[in-house]
C-alpha cells in the first residue's frame, strides 16, 4: 500500500511539473511576437523601404537610365519618397501605405518626407548602389 501511495505522489508531482513547463512555454509563445514587434518596428520599416527602393531602382529606374548619367547621382542620390515607392510595386499602394504606421504613437509615416536616397556606385551596374533611408514616422516622439 505504501508503494502505491508513493507512485500516486510521484505521478502528481510529474504532472504538476509538466503542467508548469507547458504553461511557461505557452506564455513565451504568446508574449514573444509582441515583444519582437514593438522593439523593431523602425528596423522593419527601414528594411521594407530598402526592399522597395531596390526593386524600384533595379527593375524600373536602371532599365530606363543612361548608364553615363548615373555617375552624377553618385554624391547627390536619387531621392524617392514613400508615396512614389508605394505605387511602383505589385501591391496596392493604399495597402502598402497602411503598413507604415507607428504602433506606439499611432502616427502614419509622412508619405513625402519618408524616403530613400539611392546612390549609384561605380561601375554603375544594376546592383551597384547604396541606400540611405529617412523615416518620418513619429519614432522620435517615443
């Protein structure tokens, strides 16, 4: 009979430990997406704009530009705002613009001042450029 009591106790202890571990894992799964999103929204916007600018430059601008003219933009850059970038992709521009909203301040990014400067680099090939992103999305107010 003593052996049976010890086994029941051991079973309940094991069940309790497993339940606690399961609860901890569940909390991590629930909390992790929120923690990740708030800390990196600025980085997320920067990466999205860089992707959009790269697509614009490589698939639109570069194909129409005279390679000899690209040299003059090496120092001044080709500045493209969020409004124009949103219209260049395959997605609906309204949907793209709605994605650029600061979750903390609820402020939308300024469509004209949020921009990417594209700096063509020698030898001025399709992928020879640097990008500089300017975000005006209320992050400085946080």
